């Protein structure tokens, strides 16, 4: 065992892992984190605590992860390369481990220009850091955990024991490079991988075949990402604007048909689209788990945590595995 986390135990058990996502609020009030943790607890093996997603200031991932842990939800704290240099990263990792956190997902982080999208002013003029990239951060964590050494070589008396994760965008451009991008992260020491949202299962299946040919499925646990769709507009936006996400026309047509069935009734249109989105999510989960080398799914029900319970049940992934207390 590298960390002893629940997520690590589920993956080692050979059963498909289920992770979810919890976005902290733009507030010092912890109650939103508590409420979301209660909605997710028991329905996933661990939940990502996002690190100022879309470059918007929120409760820190570490603080929100500790709150979730107190509420009985195992967290996967995120750490972006955007906001910290290697000194701050390692200090935060030591602090997070001291507070009982056992999972960490290493990501680059959304560019600060996205922080002013929509109605938010954000911080588009903020300076990013990117002292190290994602692969280097994974390597730093592995060195701290396995060699008890800081990045600079100083000894760590009590090393942080993290289950180390990284992200993968299998359908990003250039697509031929993506399996090798994954290999770099696995070579650096990533224990598990969560992918960008997958709607085009045919192309993902092809990318997974390339990953298997490189032997990566035997060296890391790949969890297929699914962003739960709530409307035809949401699918159209992701297809047109989210890097590495391609939505087949057939799925957009299904959501559009659900909307049109409601006529002018906006409430019914929303409900019918959400119901269709849940059906699509369950279908995607089943198709993705059927692909050789996939070890689980990462369900991203953005600001819709209450949907995870029904999704997990309908996909036949409940009850979740449990293990004796250590």
C-alpha cells in the first residue's frame, strides 16, 4: 500500500472505482462543502476537491478536503501548477498529509483568463507560476513519498504518503501524441489517472488500445471521466468550446428531442433534459467500463451532486466496496 487510502484499496481490489467531484464555494462558509459531502458520501470511493477551478478564488482545496474528510467523505485534493512554486507545493503537501489527506491529483490548472467568464470579474491579470509542470509535480510527490526527499534533496523525516493522481485528455489535439503524454505521467509516478469528459466512446476506445499497447493500463489505474449533461445547450457548448471534448451529434439530438417534447413548458423541458442526461451518463459508464484497461469512472456532476446517487445505482455500481478499519 502506498497511501492506505480508500481509493487505493478499491483499485487494488479489482472492482471498478468510482470518483466524483466537489467544488468548494466562493465563501468562507463551510456549510456548502458539508452539504455536498453528505450528498456524495457512500456513493463514491473518493471525491475530487477542486483547486480554484476556472481560476476563480474559492475555499482552498486542502481546507475543503479536510472538511469533507471530517464528514466521512474521502477527498482527492487537487493541486495546480498554476498557483504555486515548488516550495509552496511541498509545504502544502506536508501540511495536507499532516491533516490526514491521502489522495492528490496533480493538474496544470485553468488559465487565469477564464476567471472572468460569465458574470464574474475574476483575476484575469493575475500572474501564473508554472514553476514546474504536471509531470514534474508528480515526480516531486513520488520522491517525497518513496525516497523521503524534498525536490532539492533535503531529507524528510516523516514523508507524506499520497496516492498520486494525474489527468489525461485522450481526445485532445494532437491526438496521436496523447498516449505518449499519458506515458510521461505514468513514468513520473502517477498511481491513477482521471480523464477529461468522454462522450465519443469509439475514439476513446481507440486511444485506450494505444495506451494498452504501451502497457500503461498495467502501470496505472485509468478512470474514464464523464461530465453529466443537463441540457442540449450544455452539450453543444462542450463540443464547441471545451478542449479535448467531442460530443457525437446523436447525443445532442437526444437532448434536443427531450427539450422539444416539453413544448413551451420551460420547467418540463429542464426536467426532461436532465432525465435524458442521466440516461446518457449511465450508458456511457457501462460502455466505458467495458473497455479493457479501464479501472473505473470519474463522475463529474457539476453543481448537481444529488444526481450521483441515482447514477451509481442505475449503473449497477452500488453498494461501494468497504474495508475493515485499520
